[in-house]
C-alpha cells in the first residue's frame, strides 16, 4: 500500500534546504528585488526634490563671484559674509512680522475650523454638501480680482500697512482648507465613542475637549502645519497691502532684485533663513503630519 501510494502521489515539488517550495522562494526573491528597486527610486526622487534646497543653502556660503561663476563652483571656502549682509539689511523685523501673522492666523484658523468641522461631520444637516462647496468655492476666486477692494477697505479703515490686516486675510485664506481637512479627520472618529460620552452625560464642550481632540490631535497638527506653510509663503497680499511696518519675509526677499541684477549669494542666504523656520517646524511635527494625513485618507 505504501508503494502504490508513493507511485500515485507523483513527484513532490522541489524544496529548498529550509523546506520552502522553490516557487515560493522565487516569488520572495522577486518581491525583495522589487522592494529594493522601489526604495532606490524613492531615494533618487527625494534627493532630486531636495537638491535645489541644498544648492540654495550652499550658495549662501559663497561669495558673489563664486555664485555667478559658470560652470558652477563646487569647491569653495565657506564664508558668513552673505548672512552678515542679510542681517545688516534688517531682516529681523520682517521675520517677526511673518512669525506674528503666521502664528496668530493659524491659531484663529484652528479655533474657528474645529466647531465648523464638527458640525459638518458629526452633526451633518440637509445642506451640508452645499456648505462644503461654498467653503471651497472661496478658493476659486483669483486674489488679483479682490486686491483693489481690499486695498480700498484697508485704507478706509486705517488698516493699511498693519500686521492685523494680514492676520485677518491669512485666516480667511486658510479657513476653507482647514474645515475640509478637519472634517475628514472628525469623520474617522468612531461613533461609539461619542455615544458613550453622551451616555456618561458629557456636554458638547467636554466631548470636543476630552473625547474628540485627543483622537484627532495628529490631524489638527497636520492642518496647523499646512496653514503655517501657506501663511509663511504668502506674497501677493503682503506686497500690496504692506509697506515698511508690516512687511513680511517674502517682501524682504524681493529687495535683492535690483536694477544691477540679482545678488545670488545674498538672496540664497536670505532664502535659507526664510525657509529654516518652516523646515524646522515640519521636521519637528513630521510624525504628527504623517499620522494626520494618513488618518484623513479616503478608504
């Protein structure tokens, strides 16, 4: 019986020394090769996107002659002359204006977007989709179409060249995006948590503060970081509605474009200083950013 069983069972598939079938071994090897190729491609793309930033930072340590050289100077003696020139031109007030307008507007956006996102996600009404479309439709209007009435209104209200004008505009600019993002984060919260909080007698402020916010905190951090980036890099409102007192860093960078040409080394040093706060904020909040964006992903 044993002999006939061995004859009818046919040849067994080839196995490796570890006991795994050869087909599975080949499949594992191909998957490993695909993973290595994907990782290599990701690194190449990441370095390609980061190279302009690296080149800008390196150019800030060159002299103007080395920055203008053709072909580019790859080996040079680093100097801090350009950074001293940037501080001598008074970059600190511009940085303080940018920090003030960016932080205050981001705080206002989070405070205003949180109850709106809660109402549109946890407690939707019949016209919720219309409300969402109205929010996002405000981003469809070109800013050039509203700059004249905004300038006239700022002049009439004595808000021209005032940092609070930028705070109000940056808040209005980022609020629709923040509502949409935070709504997607709130929709990921299990309804059972809210029902349990209601059964325990929690009020609406308590639910927002003690139940919802700890769960959606990564999403709030991601929303705040995106609002910070948009406000920090905004140029059109700042260059048209400010002059000397409330000008921000992007307006300061324009000063390096003169009739004599571009001061590449100084401009690179100033741009590196302008980019550093946002880069540090993104690096410090990268875990919350990844968790928040993946939390609000459509599944």
